[in-house]
């Protein structure tokens, strides 16, 4: 299978592009009037040493003067290379823009993802950049955080079932998430119930057809490794929970 073009925003009338100096911003037309403010706030985050939330401390909330709240994720490397290059990337097609196009299409297909609102690139040299990815802010906690804090077995079973349903939809709609883990499944509350959305599609790939069994197994294996690493004793995620997640 070959993935389709991931740059859907290029032909999407809902997005506009702005360029000021070394910064390039692509944002949803709903927040286009706040382009200058968004650029400034992201620029301040990029130049500051402050740590954010999330697994790599790269997540921040942006409160605009209009009252709208956005979620900004700063592109940041993990592993050994992250200790050297941190947030610097190379390439002429920046990953946050690819992720934006991919997430726009994923949402169009009905995959439960955080609503994409834009991306910003700051060029620091020839083919070298730092980047941010923007979504509409969502209140919730990661599946790992939820499993550690809620001990109601009925609620836990419901949330795990919602996580499994989100993964099944993702697979059936052709989305492969190579970094599927307990931090990238976000539990949110919808009215009187819970739902689960999939986040951090930075390395994801989108295909025109449902994923084959081998790719589904790879996603399941990655999720199981995440659970065992975070909870090796099974204190919070027991065999029954793993069975639901595995599908």
C-alpha cells in the first residue's frame, strides 16, 4: 500500500498560510485573525527553556486574547539523539506540516483525533528548523494517567473499550501509528460519558485502504510494550485490561 499525499491543507480552504521573517504559520481560518499573537506566543515558547506537559515535556496551552484556548506541541526528539539535537530537525518538508495534512484527513475520515488548528515552522538555517503543531485544546488525561487514578472497574472497562474502539476505527480508516502508547491515547469526557481520542500523529502514516493484519499487530505490540514498561507489575493494568486493549 502507498500512502496518499499528507499535505491536504494545501488545498483545504479552511487553512491560511502566513510568513514573517523566518517563521511560517499555517492555521485554521477561524483563528487567522490571531496569527500575529500566535506567532509571538509560539516564538516565546521556542526561545524559553521552560518545560511543558506530556511524555517529553513538549505540550503547552495557549490562551488567546479572544478566549480561545489552543494546545501547542513543540517538536522534540526522544532517545539519545534528543540529548544532542533536542528540538532541531532537518528537511525541506517540515514534519509539523506533514502532520497537519495527515490529521486534517484523519479527522475527515472520522478517526477520533484532536481537532487540528495549525502548525508553525521557524527556520534556523538551510533545511534546519524548529516546529510546533496546534490543535484545539481538549480537557482530559492520558490513558496511563486515567488507569492510575480511577479504580471504578465499570468505568475503567468502559474507557478501555472506548480506547479499543478508537484504535479499531484508526485501523479501519487506514491510519498507522508507529508510536501508539498509553501516553498517546487521551481520555476526555463527553457529556455524562468518556471517550478516547488519538494524539501525536507526528510519525503516523495514512493509507487509502484499511490496514492489513501485520500493521495492526505492530500497533498492538507497541501498545503492549508501553503498558509493560510503564506498569511492569500489572498494578494498574492487569491481564484483563491488556486483553481489551489488544483486541
